[in-house]
């Protein structure tokens, strides 16, 4: 007999009320009778539903909770979307340009580009100093370790691999370079002044942490030629000596600025932002120096220093008409490419070192006496070996001799100290000082080189209080000190009709855009009359033709000049300065040349050690300038009576 289903909701007569307990809930319970005889219990249908009642029903409380949760999640998602949408509108719409600009600014990197230094050239445009393209190689040690070898042959990763790739290009060993690559520094130089072709090869390797920066290296293609004039720069390209120092402000270029957009490792982003202002090259200067003549002057000077055992010397060549310095040689000229340790002083002793001019200073005394009308070239004097002045001071000549009957010209030609004192003592003390000053003693010439000395010329009022001899000693080039450039300009003034032209070494400037501007005309001063200058020039011709300066003669040219020998003091030690200064050609003066040798060992006389050097250098200069030989014979004044 099939089991009977009993239900709490079983059939009731119509209208019968449902029990309260049943009404309180909707739960339905199946009651099955205990099986008999081990019969299996009846199974609930697979769907979990009931066999009666029309299928399953979900409880009402569960449906309400699900709808609430769905609504909450929907609102939450909408709020989040609105927040993100609002932020997106704020970022991209309202502040988009500002934020993009800030982000790009953070990716920008700027560096200064040095402006090339202007060139220094000679009078004919030959380069004496120039800036060339070079590169500095640096490393960021923190990034080198990112290197990974992908090439053939394989190299190690990291710093060791970078060193093996880079070392052959830099001419270094891998072990040496590797030590420079390891560390925690953001920047360190590993090579400087690398050639452009090497820099291109290094860039092509694209090694992490390795940077290649363009710089300008200063080079001097002629070595020590005019090194005393040109000078040199320091490692930062700043003028340290010579014209490089005195003209530094104008030679130095204006830096530019390059800005680019960089990647994470600092590399430029292809197609990224790039801008900048170009660097401006400095002005280039053209000198009055003639390279071939400068070479000749240096060569002749060094040979003379060596052959005479001198401690040093100078050779100066000046164009008498313009004041242009055509050559300025100092012994031991520095090679600006390898200057060594700088002493901080002038490289050109010809403008910085002073010495007593000696007998070359007698030219001023003769010019002053003639200009004042005290003597003529033919005024007669009986000249003794020794001469005592009215204040009891005794002077003597360089060579012992008997009483000489000399004209004014003869006194100059024989370089007589006693005769010069006899002539010059007629000049008042202030007049003596005035002529020394007018010829340029006691003040700088104004040449553009640094370290120029004004020389030493004490006030005439102090001569008597200083000692009893100075007021007479200045008449023959003692008790006064000058530079070689000052001494040379005296003779250039006589050769130029008595007009002193300021010596200068700059011919003109060329700006970065190629515009050439000549240097301003030099200052001029009428020192003595043209007639006086012509007379003194003729008297000096007798010095070479029939006096102490015969070794200065130049075949085919008329030469005028004066020898000099004077005491000097160097480092507290007394010595001798021997010199010769002359003019050529006398009939149409073009150059004044001085040769000064300090402490020569073979002879103390300028006519012996310096005059032959003058002949060599001046003869070469006349040929270089294309000056024709003299076309007239000299008309000399008598030297004796």
C-alpha cells in the first residue's frame, strides 16, 4: 500500500478557518510514515520542489534584500564614474594645457653652449691662436651598470663591458678606464679635448651613462712663435697671459643655451621639444706683427743669446711712420700649447723689464740741445778722458784717451760721456727732464700688452737731494730706467720727423658677422722740430759710418743708430746691458730696430754684440717690406776739427 502523505494543510471543509500557527508562516512540512520492512524512503524531486502546490517559490524577504544591494552598487558605480569623469574633465579640459606644460617642464633639460673664442692673427691674416671643435667625455657612474652586451664579440655587462667598448677609442686600457667608471658620482670627466671623429664613434655606441659634450679647445699652430705676445688661456678658456689676457673680454664669445626633452635615462626624445639660443663667437683680432719677421727676430735673438752667453735679450721692430710693432721678440718665448706653470707676470720682458738705456739715451740729450739752439752739429769741443762738473763730480769715457777735438756730431759718434756732459749741462735741469718725458720716458707707451712698466724717471726736483750725480748721469742714459719698447720709440720718433707715434700691436678687429673695424688712429706728439729730428738722424748715421756702430751696416741701405752699454741690477746683482738701436733707411726712414742683450759674456759693448744682430734683422725686415735700397749717398757732418 503506498505511503500516505499527511499535510498540515490537508483538506478541510470549506469555510473552516486555518489554525493560527499555520497562518503565522508559510512553511510546509512533508510527513512520511516510517518505512516498513526496510523499504527505501521516498525521494524529493530533483529540483527541490514539492510534489504539490504548483512549483518552487523564493522567500519574499530574500528578494527585497537583493534589490537593495543592487541599487546600492549601481549608485556606487555611478558615483565613481562621475568622480573619474569629473577628474578627467578637470585634468584634460580645464587644466589640460597647464598640466601638460608642467609635465614637459619636468622632462626638459638645458645646458650652456660655449661661444667660440675669437682668433688672433698676424698682419697678413695668418692664425696665431684659434679655437677648434673638441669634445669632453664624461660618465654618470650610477647608470653605467645598466649596460647589457648585445654585440659581437660579446663583452661583459655593466662597467666592465663599457670599459672594453670605450677604452680603444680613448687610447686607454680597459682596466684603467674601468676604475674611472665605477662609483656613485653623477658626473665625472674621463677624457677631454677628444677629436670630433672619435666623439662620433663614442656617440654611436650609445653606452648608458656616457655623455659627449662639445667644447672649444684653444690651439696655437705656430708653437712658440710670438708666444710672448699671444699668451695663453687656462683650462676653462679664460685668458691668463699676453693678449689672451688683456683682450679676454672681447675675444670671449657669448654662451648659448640648448634645451631638449629627455627620456628616463637623460637621452633626447626623438621628435620631442627642442629649442635654444645660439652661441655667439667672440671678436677676432688682427695684429700688426708679421709672422716671418717675428720668426727671424726670435731666431736671431736666440742665436745671439747663445753665442754671447747672455742671460736674455729682446728685439723690437717698429714701423716709424705708423707706430705699428712689426716684431717683438723676447728670449725664451713660451709655447702657448704647453705653457707650464704661469708665474702670473708678463711674458714680454720687452714691455715689462726695465734697464738703464746707457749711451742710446745720448740721442735725447743731443736732440734737446739742438732743439734749444745751444749747439749745432758742428759746434767744437775739446773732450778729455775725464771731466769734472762744477759741483765736483767726475765722469769719464769708456776708453782712456787724450784730449779729443770733436764736433757735436763727433761726440755722439764716439759715444763720449764727458763730451755729452759738457753739452748737456747747458740745459736747465727741468728742461732735461721735460725732454726725457716728451720722448716717453717715465710713462707707459700704451701698447696693448699686459704688464707694461712705465720705467723709472724721478722728478727733477729730487735729483740734487738724491745724489750729486743724477742730474748729469741722465744726460748719457744713467739714473733713469726704461723698457725696450720705450727706448725703441725714441729712435722711431727721430726717424718720423720728431713726431712720437704711440706704439701699438693691434691692427683691427673682425666681429662674428665678418665686419672688420680698423683700430683707432694712435696718438701722436710733436717732440722736437722736424729740422732737429733730421739733424740728429744724420748725426746718428755717422755712428754707423764712422763710429762705434759700424757692425750695424746693411749693404745697400743707409743706416743710422746708436750703441749703448749700461749697468743693470738683477736680483740684487750688478750686470751689464749692451744694446744697439737704429733706423733704416736714413733717406726714407721705415723701421726702427732695437737689440738689447743682458749680461753678455763675450763683450760688454753694444757695437760688438748687438749691432750685428741689428744688421741681420733689419736687413731681413727691409726685404720683407719691399723697401728699395737707398738712392742717395750720405752727407755726413764732420766728427772732428
